[in-house]
C-alpha cells in the first residue's frame, strides 16, 4: 500500500535545481547585480530573488513569468520541478533570500543592512543562515509578502558592506482558488460539469435518530477484499442525516489542477463528483426559517463522521452541523455506513473519496489526496487536493443555501443564510483557504491550524518521518541522530539566532523545502490569511501542539494579523493531560467535560453571536487573546529538532 508524503522530489530534480542555482549565482556574480564595494573586505554582492530570472508574459497578472535556468537538465523528469516553477508568475511570498558576497562578512552587519520594500512597507530579515564557504547569507523576510507585488531587496553600505539592490515580483498565489469560487458564483463551473440547476442542492440517503444509534463505518481498503468495519462514536443528539451533493471537480487523474496563466480565467471543470455529507440536526422541530447551520471540516486521515463529535454542543444548542469528506479520504468508493437502531440495521452509501492511485489494489488512508511521490507531478503534493477540497466546501455552502426538507414540511429544516464554518486541524487549514476566499461564509472558527504545509510536516513528530522519506528518495538524508529523524536542516525558527555553521547537507535540504513551499504556496492557508475578515473569524490554538506546531500557527496568524482573534488552550496547565499532545482536544469527548466542551461552547457562541468568550473566565487554562510571542517556540521538550 502506498505511503503518502507531503513533500516529494527526485534526486535528479534536486540535481537540476542545484545546477540552476549555480547558473543563477554565476549570472548574478558576473552581471549588473554585482555592485562595487565602498569598503575593504567583500567587494561585491549578488542578490536573489531577481526579476532578471523572469521573462515578460502578457498573459500573467504580474506581466511576467519565472524563467529559471534549465542548463544541465537532460530529461523531463530531471527538470520537472524547474518546469513547474517556470509556469508561475512570480517568486514566493516568503522567499528564501540569497545574498552572495565575494568575501567574508559579519552576519550581524548584513542583518542590520538588509531590507525588503514594497506595498508601502519595509521589513527586515530573519531565519538567517550563513554559508562561510561561499560567503552567502540566506534569510527570509520578517513578514509574509503580498501576492502579485513588486518588491525591492536592498543591502545598504551603512556598515561598510557592498551596496546591492534587486527587484522581484511575487506570485499571484490566491488567483487559482479565487477563480474556482468565481466559477461557482457565476454558474460556469456547474455548467461545465454538467450539473443542472435542479441538482445543485442536497440529496438525502437516510435519516436516523441518535437515540439508541450504533454506527459502523465499512471501509474499502482493498479493491479485491471485503470491507473493513469499525465503530464510530456518536456524541451528537437529535437526528443524523446521510446524503450527497454534486460538486464540480477540476482535479486531473494525477491529482493536479491545470496551471492556467493568472491573467486568464481558471481551469475548466472536468466533470461532476458526487460527494458525501453527514448532517447533525438538533432534536425537535426546526424553528421558523430553519436551524442555524454551520459546516464542519474534518482533519487529515479522518472522515465526515467527525461531524458527530464536533456537533455535540451545537446539537444541544439548536445549531445544525454538516460536513463532507476531504479529497482522497474515506477509503474506496465501495465504503458504506451501517446505522443500527432498535436492532434494525440500515446500509448507507458513504460516497467515499479514496482511490487506488498507484494501481496496487490497496486504498490507503488518504490515497488520492495528493500526487504520487514520483513522476512529473510529484512536487505538487497536496496543493491541488487542498484547493479542490476548499472548492468542495464552497459548493457545500451553496447547496445548503438551497435548503433541505428533512421533516416533510414545505419549509427548509436548514437556515439558508448566515452559514458558518469551523474546522479542526486539516479542516482548519483548508478552512482558512475558504475563509479567505468565500464571502458566503458568515463566520469561521479555525482550530489548531498552521502553515505552510512543508513547515507543518518538518516540525511535527508525526509527519517528520514522511519528510525524511522524501529526503531519502531525493538522496538528501544527512543525519544519523534518531532525534532528528534522519535529517538536520540547520534552519532556525523565527526569532532564533542566525545559524553560522550549517551541518553538511543542510543547505540542500533548505533549498528542497524552500522550492517545494514556493510551488505549493497557492495551496497553503497562510496565503489566504490576509484575506480573512478579522471581525468574522476566531482561531483556537493548543500550546505545545505536536501535530501542527506552534511556530506554524504563528506564521498563519502573523500573515493575517490575527493574533487578537485567537484563543490559546494551555494543555500544560491541565494536570490530567499535561505532557501529552493536545492537538485533538476539540473532539476529545471521552468524559464529556473539560477542554473539548469549553472549546465547542466557544465555537457555538462565536458562530451564532460573533462574540469571542474566554472558555474558563478568570482561569489560566485559556488565554484570550494570546500573547503572540508564546507561539514562537515549539513548546515541547522532545524531540530536540530542528
């Protein structure tokens, strides 16, 4: 069975990027970017990124596209990542800056003398690494840059350094998803997918009461074997509705979206996919106008069955909760639900979304959510699966807005306006993409989310082995230290001192991560954070989260200036759970008390009133709002990476 990774790069592609980087450096060192010094020591500096590595392109919003050198690439697979980067209309929003001097420099002087200016702001640099062998300072801007904007990178001569300047444009990262949302709003996507107006709502498969309900999920994990059944907990009260809706799909068989020039309309919908939903309705008769309704987004490896945990407080307080599956989740299409009430069992189609992408007859836990780990599409990874999932949620919101008659009365049992959203983990990640793209969502609560995806993977004990697997495939593993899980990237977190002596192999790993992040930026929540309406959003973060680490939450919140909209759960101050991973606290209803109930009450209150409450009042388990500096460290003591 295929193991999924979040990052992919073949060793030949790494070699191609190394060749391109060397060519870039040669161009810069010998060209107009090399500026004479005014003091002893280093006499010139070359800067990257630079629009010298782009060409004019009237079809792009920025008026140009990337043109990295491809010299040294002898085959398509070797140039696969370079070719995909060259389709983009600008550099990354958090670019890995490279300041290459022709002699030794004091890193502190470089930090004090370097600025990035654009969009009316000037920022400095951090996350600094110095390569003494090539006299190169690598760094990132202190703040995420705006998309589709031209910036100026400057090294001043104030401290005796050689003066240097380059101009570069950032990619129009949100454009593709915004095009998908526009296609839904204009009806174009439905027409291209062949979905007539009468079939754009919700279709009911089964309605079952929660009283006495036993629920099992029967998963197709192998196309040649019987289904595998597991019990599913039900915490919601009232009624559960299972059903489906038709949604346009843009995903190609390799799990990518067509890369259109950003100045053109987005890709054409390739057809319709029938997607599942699970709906939790409160007990009793719906009020006039229907139950207030919120969409729930489940986490990585989970299914829409988590609605029945996430809606515990909602269903008790008159709020309906509905959710669908993420791309590639739920195992294979033969998967079903078995709902048993009073000894009577009902089999219900699950409309599951997992596929046998690699043709081995086994269907992995999340197979189909990202591209295969080899081939021309490998580096795209989960970028387009996340964009498709965000579009699926938008389609679900529009289906809900058409109403749903469950009780048999002429009126809808669901309110068709003011539809909210809350998501946990992966659901918070693609939920941030939805919140920053779709004005039809009235309010959003995003629980334990972070970005970019590459950093979520690198800093998580859960996902770091998958990064190591990709690095192994690329021939980049460089550490035998078990605590580092095979690789040492020598990469500081925000606010940490510069790394002056990166270990052998670390710079190649840093390039690996930076290039993959650049390519996948349009599928990252931090890209959409600046677009999230502050007054309509609440974040929930867990201190010491070991799945989506605190520094990645910081990145997301900083990008959108959303710290004042954030509540911090201090798992370390709860004796019963201190020292454990708090990532799943929102759905941890084993005792039906404690942090999960507090968090869900905060969710329900905000979604219905817009008021951010402190779940424990004057207690110290919740900080509302948080102190932003508390999220800079990992906040867990083991493992010891990075």
